[in-house]
C-alpha cells in the first residue's frame, strides 16, 4: 500500500461515517471527519469515536472532526457517507478541500449521487461504490456495528490506494466494472428493506420473521429488479429475492437508516430510492405499484413531521426523483 500522505476524509458524522472512521482509525489510518452536526463534532473531538463490535466489545479511537471544509484542504481521499439529499451541499464543500488529484468515493444510498458530485468535482475525481454493512448510531460519536457486508468498488484510475486502505482496515472489498449494476443491486435491497422497516418500526430481521412482511419484501425486490431489467441494467446477482433475504438476515438486529430517520423526524431518502424507481418504471411502462405505495406512505410521514418543525434540515431535501430517471433512459 502507498504511504498515506494525508488523513482520509470521512464526509458525515452519522452511523456509517462513524463506523468507517473507527475502522480506519483502528488500523492506524489518520481520519478527519467533515459534518454539520455540532454535538457530534464536539464529542468526536473531545472523546474520539466509540465502536461497539458484534461481540459486545468496545473501543475508542481518536479522530478529528470539523464543520469547516478549509480545515480539510488538499484531502487526497474522501469517503462520502451522508444522506442523498445532502449530496449537492457536500459537493460544494469538497470543491474547496479535495486535492486536484484526489478522489471522492460515494458509498451512499439511492441514485445520482456520483453524478451530482461529478458535476462539481469532475468525473476524474469521483468514484462510486456500494456496501451492505450495517451500523447503528447509539448517540453522537458512538456507533454499534450492525452486520457484515462487502464493499464493492467500481474500476477507477485513482481508487486502488483507497481500496488498499479499506482492506487494511478490515473491510471486505471487491472491485467490479459495471457501476450501474452495483447501484441497482443495492437499490433493490434498499427499496425492499428500508421503507418496510420504517413503516412497521422494526429491525431488518423482523421482515423475515413476519410472514406477511417477508412476502411483501420479496415482491418489492422483484418489482424493482423488473425495472432494472427494463432499462438494460444487469444486476450483480441472478436472484434478487434471495439476496434481499440474505441481507435482512445478516443485519437482523440493525435498524435501517430510513427507520431511524422516521423515528427522529428527519427527512428520509425515499425520493432517491423508491421514488426514483417509480419515475423510471412509469416511463418504461413497468408496474411499480408497490414502490409507489411505499413512496407515498413514507412521504406522508416525512412531510407531516417536517411541517411540524421537528428537524431544521428539512429544507435540504431537494432531491427530485425525475432527475434521477434521466440517466437511466438509455
């Protein structure tokens, strides 16, 4: 592995960002975190990031956190782990702090995150990947590992050193050539698991334990896979149902990010997941009734809670699913 010349920048301070920060720091990698959550930033700087592992063991690792992009100047590698509706803001921040020869890797949910970043940073400085690793934020700066998973990265001229860093930090990393396959492969999983857990207020594994929820999850996975097939996307697996079931089982005790958003009254990523699937499916004349129902139900919760003023970042929810559809129309 090439010698690390600057800290790896983790964009975000939530569950996944904290997990990645802890894992990297545990292997001796210098980590800097860029976020907007002041309570989390203060805790991370004062106490480090605390990781509770699968076996119940706990360790604390030192990191530096900031809300000022100028404090992250000339970052060579940035791993973007914020909500999809925050990507546009993050792209502007990275413009001022990512090195000219740097790389921003998005591991976010939903469609179009890489396109949004590339529009500001340039395609040569943006790479995309996906992961099904689970994580739960217990409180600011304290994360619990939520289940094993793989990080899939797409081929990119600058990604190899970052891949080595992730591997050194204990992640299982695989490289593939088809970015569309990666994104849609994870989209099928997110569309089937996240909104159902949010509506039913249950952890992922309960979708398997409850027969009706289990059947509905499988139907949504297949419906989403049908949309992917209609636009010529080849999923990275042949059986979407078995993959979704496997992810739910491996992350049985994990609460999905959408469930956590709904419980705390935050904006969700439903527009970038099921909403985008509906928009594309309708244009391709593929039935998307289940995805549409989930999209409407989550937005009914989301909009109501936002209008009640429970979360100050509601105005950042600017993603429009019809924008995502344009990229996937051949």
